[in-house]
């Protein structure tokens, strides 16, 4: 049985001269694949009170929290260098910007430690503990 696979190559050297981005993780799906003028359509006026961020997006209330990556990790914003002409071709992406924290938004309720995104930030520490030698 033959398996078709494609490889995504990340040009890490492209990350040396990039700027830092302000990143927002929104609770929505966008059915678009391509460039977007995000700065023109999403310029949030964030209100902060009692360690809670609030904003309105398209008439819906969002509550957010600033999330910092685990120590030793950096977030990358990747941009595809060339689109493959078929699903079977390899992809090449480059680093367009970096970020060290991001704002995670929920619809109408603040993020909690039970949210998948928040739990994923604990995974590197958990993985490190699982790989550590067990003492008798």
C-alpha cells in the first residue's frame, strides 16, 4: 500500500530579522484562505478591569486573558512562500513575525484553566516531567 505524504518545510533562518506581532486568538471560524487586511477590520478597544479584558467584536462581547508562552518557547507567525499546486506537494513557509504572548478571547465568559488553549500551555512542562528519569 502506497502512502502519499507531503512535507512542510519551515525556513527558520527567516526569523532573525522579523518584528514582534500582537496576536489575538478569537473564538470564531473564518472561511477564507488568503491575505486579509486585519488591521483595517480588527482594531480592538480593549477595556481592562480587575484583571479581566473585555472587548466587543461585531456586536458580541468577548472576555479575554493575556497568555504567556511556557519558558523557552516563542510563538511564530508563518507565511507560505509558495502555494503547492496539489495536495501532494511539499509546502515551504517562512517566519513573518514572532510573539511571546497573545490574548485569548472567549465569548461572554472569561478564559479559565479548563479551556483547551490554557491547558495546552502546561503541556511542555508535563512532557518534560514524563521524560524525566524515575527515581526509585
